[in-house]
């Protein structure tokens, strides 16, 4: 049984803050991962955030009835299954009532307080008993050795555990979603585009994992050729800076196996990019 304690955040931007938060051994191991990953497309711009993991649908201090879905976000990195190596991609781990490891050179343990998502999953159905929990996300490599890419602890309260509710009914059908921007939203550049996959696994294409896919975003405007951006590095978000105008966006999950078939797709969503 887990003792009570769950939250979102990201990596410290300033080196002094990093030093205060993580032991020197972790800083040394993590230093090479602080570079920026940007796709070679004129509309894709560097992220204003540091590399981080985060919960895209949970709020610190909120109360939930279990089971509920916790969704995982990732900035400036890509996903890849455990046991696979592809650039600086990794896979998520959910830490329940646990602080960051003291030694970032050691693999994470396999216990009910260190939950591994080694297939490239972007979410989990959480089914904890009533209580208060601290949750933290941590990205790790093919051997479960953590990167310096994590979230701050999020404290949540589980007010009730519904024993007659199945995880499948909470998670819903397998699908992909554009979490942001919202349909018909008006934005200024640069703006964040967040992807999500429920019931599917996401991976860097170089891993050649047959049961995974990568995101592909199509952005269209009247009278112009569609812009197609493939996130072959297993990325789950991007920052865009297109010219002002009205657009439609469509997200697809493209299989990494033979044939590169579309596994799932969203309906087109409208977007207005305002002039600065």
C-alpha cells in the first residue's frame, strides 16, 4: 500500500537553482542534455522553456476521485521505449511519494513507487486509495538511468476510490489529441502546440519499434500549400511562429513500422494567428 502524497513543473532554468536542487553527482551526469532540439522547419522556433517533464491535465492542490488519468508532457526531448537508444530521447517514470534520486548515474528501481512507462506511453490511469500524494515525473534513458529532465512534485488529494469503475472506461478509446491551441483560438507567435496520444505508444523513428508511432502536424491556409511537420524524434510538443492569418491544423500519429500507416488522426481544428 502506498503512503499518502502527487504535481507539475519543470527544470530549473538557472544553474544556481539547479545546484541548490540536485546533488553535484546529478549535475555532472546531466550537463550534456541541456542542449536545445529544434526541427528544421521555418515555422518551428526554439522553446522558451528548459527541458522538462510535466503533467498536462493535473493541477497542484486539486482533489480527484480515482481512478483518473494522469497525462504526461515533455519539452525539448522525445520519447523512445526502454531498451532503445535514439539521440537524447527517453521514457517517462512516475514517482509516487518519492524525491529525485540522489545519484543520477544509477538506474531507477522497479517498485510501486517508481512506475516505468517503457513502451513510450504518454499517460497512466491512476487508481490510488484516498489520501494525499506527491507525484513527480522523471525522464530516463534505455537503461532507466535518469536524465536531468523532471517535474517538481505535485500534491493532490484522492477524495474517493471508485471500486466499480474500470480503467478502460476512464481512459476512453485509443486516440490522438491536440491539447493546445484550442479549436478557434486566436494566438500570437510564438505559440505552444501540444500533442497527446491515449492508448498508443510514441517513439523516435530511429528506434524502429513496430508498436509505436510519431506525430505529424499538417497546417493549412487558404490558397497555400499545406505545411507538413513530422516529429520523427518522438517529440510531443512544438513552438510555432507562422505568418499572421487563418489556419486549420490536423494531427496524426504515423506508425514507425513498415508502411508508415496513419494510426490515428484528429479532426481539423481552426486557428487564427494574430499580427504582433
